[in-house]
C-alpha cells in the first residue's frame, strides 16, 4: 500500500501491528536483509501459542517508490519450513 515513510518507520508500525493482532507472542528474529538482490528489507519471525498449537509468523518487509510491501508466511512450529514459501519471500520482484 502507499507509504511515504522509511523502511525503519514501517518496520516499527508492523511490529506494533503484530503485537496488537497476536498478543503474547515473541519476536524471535529481526534482521536486516535484501530482496531481489539489492532492495533493503527486514525479515521478522514472530512466534506465539494458539489453540491449534505454536505458530511461526514470518514476514519480509520492504519499501520502494512510496509503497510498502509485506509478504507473510504462517506455519505451525511443528511443520518444516517450505522452501518455495521461503524463496517467494525474498523474490517479491514486482517492486
């Protein structure tokens, strides 16, 4: 969606949103990275317990040309990470 701020500012908004929508979870990983080879991005892994079992919410966030992009991948903690899903997170190259 249209966004006029920086990646760091959007990251703060996203973390606040995750904690608001999924209270009681923990930010397990937060790291600087890139998508499509050179666009600065942030990778987030957020874990929480649910009635379905422990969940892992992974997100890749980037901002380009006044647009914020977020890719979200959710899985049960007991499930192995899907390589295709992980690959899609780093190749959102429509930006």
